[in-house]
C-alpha cells in the first residue's frame, strides 16, 4: 500500500514570498490533516478535511494560510505571504474516516525555511 | 491550551531495561489514544493505540496503559533497544462535537537507549 506522498521535501524562501505544498493521501482515506511542527514541539493541527469539506481550521492563520482538497483526494496548503515564524516542517496525514477510531498515517513532511 | 501534555522532554535508558513514557490529557472528549514514533527527517509513524474502553493494550515489546480517572496514559517498552531511540509523541482523538476525529499531539519525549 502506497503511503502519504508530500512534495517538495525542502523549500527555502524569502519572507513575504509565497509557497505551496502538495499532499496525496492514501487511496480511500476520507480524512486528511495538515500539521505544522516547529522544532522542539509537537505537531499542531492547521486544518482537517473530511473528503473535500473542512472539518476544523480553527488554528489556521487564515490571513496568510489557505488549503484546499478538491475532489476529496489531493490537497494543497499555501502560505502567502510567508513570515520568518512560518519556518517549520509541514506534515500531511490521512486516516480512513474521522468517525472511526483508526490511526493517521503521515507523509515525510516538507521542511520550510523562511529567510 | 495544551490538551495533551508530555512533561518529560527526554528520557535516557540502558539497553535491555524498561522505558516508560508518560502522557496526560485534559479533554474528556478524547476517547482514543495513540503513540507515534518519529526519527529525524521522517514523518511520525504509528506505534500503538488504545481505546478509552480499555486500560491496557499490548503489541510485542510495547504496552500502553490508560488510566481514565487520572487522564493519564503511559507507554512501556520492554526490553528497550538502541533502535528505539527516537522522539515519541502521544496523541488523542476527539469523539464528539464539531471536532470529531481531530487528532491532538503532545510535545514529544526524546528517548535515548544506550547500548
């Protein structure tokens, strides 16, 4: 079974530039998560989708971050404009269905450095 | 508001001995708990889980204990091996409200197993 795919693996941008991350979840998984992990901290949920609908985006900085999951499969997370404090690893995860107690599977993450 | 807390940033044990990692939570809507293991430059990988209707779940060298009244869980690794050296995250799934299926993580504990 193919895992969660993310790209790119690494990205360096200057502050005020924009950046986009892509995620392809495990086939058949209805729930998709985007997490931000700052060095030394646990992953923080940014947004959660159920199919192509947003379930929770309460911790997404909506003035600069946006995410979509068209057709309920792939997802993109965008930051525009980036700030220095956005430097982190961005993790995508998927699970079979949020209404079932199953584990979430993670991609390798995208390490973003804002300079 | 840190709903899942891992109060020990690091733990060092000798190979062959027991490793005990602890986690506390505050949200009574959590009803499924998971442990993830993370190596550098990789995404978290699922290790073991437990439902709130149980107090113990065992998988090989890994056992998770849940004390619902104390809102506390722990992960026991016996015997510990050098390959177990990683960051361990405790996570909890919401089972109600609009955040159904929301996966919240603790800050992580760095485990080092010395040969």
